[in-house]
C-alpha cells in the first residue's frame, strides 16, 4: 500500500507492506522516500532492511532503491498485536488493524526521545 502524501511533519510518499497473514500478523516497518526529512528524533531509518524484511535481499533492495524508498523501523512488540475478530461492521474498533498500524507510524516518527 502506498500513501502518496503522508504527513511526517512534511508530506512524503509512504509505503507499508502487509504480510499474507494480515490481520493476524502486523506489518513490520514502513518505507518513506529517501529524500524525505524524517524528524530529528527518529533514529530508526535504514537504507537496508534487516531480519528478513523486505529489502534484506538484493532484488528487494534494488526495488526500494529504484523507487527511492528507505526503511523505517516500527513494529508491534511480541504479543502486543491483538487483531479484531470481525463479526459485525463496527468490530474493527475491538482490536488491532490498519488504523492501529498507522497510529504506530505516527507515534514512531513524532515521539520525543
């Protein structure tokens, strides 16, 4: 998923990759344009992915480089992701999902360290 103008403090394209097992598993990290001005307090911007994430092999890294993306580390702690059990239209509020992940991104780039 690519959000064309995500506001970091300045607007930039943002890319999030979702696992096949999404909603059961959370996304791991997100990607911003390499020329975006990440907040000064964000120390987790990498030109390469780690731990088997997208960008950790040469083919993935070439795709990121050619599209101008770098990886930002932000992930849910083990056991913290509790997906909603969807039985009705408003059940998305009762657990983690896309909204929760974008809240995590906002916290990651705007926290005061």
